[in-house]
């Protein structure tokens, strides 16, 4: 009954118009004294023709209704089976539906990629964090705990936790960026202090002259990016090596004389989980530090360039936008 009501409602204007036409014909025949027998026969023929047409049209309407009802549960699988229509408005409705369907498919693909990325990242992160946890357990098993070594492993865990939080925040559209004028020297000194123990343990010489330099950035996020660069420099610089840091109004430069990067690896160093030949040599390398660093600097609209030679060292340049060039 619902489909009959729906069909009558859809064609109600046509039926009302037919009644008006019948009334007009009757009125004209009456006014001109025409024989009503002719009106009866012509009206009967028109009624039969209209009835047959309505039956055929209703049958097509019913088939379309049944098909669309069946298609409702499978609409996300395919859009190719939508019924054709002679009504241009219906065609545009179908185009809108198809466009929405394509957008949904696009979002599904993006979500799947993000989920795959998260699974890969967390799998690697778990593998990374197990190492310092195992080291701490080993230290705790000894009667005399090496506090220095214990704190070093704890520091690694803190870094890995910070990295996973940053990874999540970078994927969010509502990351808390506060772009303002900041003292670059403070960012550098805070992270040097954080990594002081690693400098001492590896007997790495640090060349840095502190002086106030202001740039347009976000202090917290720039600090995270610089930390990744400093951590990499320390990791890939051998004991007794040297790291130099220079800052200016528009550039931050970090140089080391470490193991360097192979030329063929340079184009891919910012890819997620890419470690390169020397990265694979360093078994604790995850390939996530530079990926997160690049992503962070891109969000801040900073430019990063890396040049390197194997066994000679690596040079990283971070360029900052001028105040009148920065775009929201």
C-alpha cells in the first residue's frame, strides 16, 4: 500500500489536471448543446488510454522502487547499477550520490593508509622501546645499580614516548601551533642541556657560541625538530667526534664529522621508516626521527636541507621565513 500511496502522491497534480480537463470538456459540450454521446465515447477512450499508461508507468515505478530498496544495502560496494532515468533532476541527484560515494571511497583509502602507517609505526616503536626496558631490567638485577646507565636508558624511553605523542599530534588537524617570535638560542641551549650526558659519554666535542637570535616559529615544535637532528648527529658521530651548531636570523646549521649518508640514500632520508645503508649499520635506527622532523618543519613552513659524505659527516640547514613572508 505504501508504494501505491507514494505513486498517487507523485502523480497527484496530473490526476487533478485530468479532472479539470474533464470538467472543461463537459462545460463546453453543455454550453454548445453538443451530444453527450460523443463526449462519453471520447472520454471512455481517453480513460482507457490513461489507465493503461498509468498501469505501465506504475509497474516501472514499482520495479524501480524494489531495485533501489535492494541497492540500498549494497550502495557502498558499487555505483554502476543505479537505474537510468529520463528525469534530468534525478540524473543530477545520481551525480551527487556518485560524487559523495567517491569521496567516501577516498576517505576510506586515506583511513586505511593512516591505519597501516599507525600499525607500522607502533610495531617499530614497540621494538624500539623494548631495548631500553630490557636494559633497565638487566641493571636492576645487579646488586649495585649503575645510576648513570639507568638514567640514560630512562632518557631513551622518555624520548620514544615523546616521539609517539608527536606522531599522533602531527596527524591531527588541531595541533597546538603557536607561531610567534622566539629566541632560537633558548631552543638550542635547552636541547643541548638535555643531551649533555650523551655528549659526555661519547666524548663528543660541541662547538656552539650562544647569542640571542629571534625567528618566527613555534618553540615547542621547533624544539622537537631540533632534538631529532641533534639526536641523529650524536648517534652517528663516533666517540671523540665533533658537532658544530651555528645560528643566524634565518638559518640553523648543525654539522658533524660522523659516518655520513650515502649519496644514493639522500633523496629518501625523509621517508617514513627509511634507514639507508648506514642506518641499517646502526641497528637501533628506526628511520622515524628525520621523517617526524621533516613533517614538523613542513607544518611550521620551515625548509630543511641535508648534505652529507660517507665517513666525512653531515650538514643540516634549517631555514626560517622572514616576518613579512610568513603566511598563516
